[in-house]
């Protein structure tokens, strides 16, 4: 199984080499806490995090 890494820019968690949300290659193995956003337009948490795309997001990324 591929290791999950978090984007340092948008915090999206992915197993790919490039972030599918923002296109960044700046990914980190060191991330903490996780939130899953299913409906960003209805979620207050998504609004606080600035999330517009459904998926898994890290709360903190080093």
C-alpha cells in the first residue's frame, strides 16, 4: 500500500506524487490529525479550513 502524504499548501492527503487539488509537488510524510470533508459547501469546518474539494485533509503539516 502506498504511503499517504499531505500537501504543504492545501493539506490534502494523497498517495500520488502530485497533489490532485492544487498541483503542488511539495508533499510531507509528517502530518497530524485528519478531517474528512464530504460536502464542503455545507460544512463550517471546510469553510474555516478553506476547503472546496471533498476529501481527506491534514490539520497540521510539517
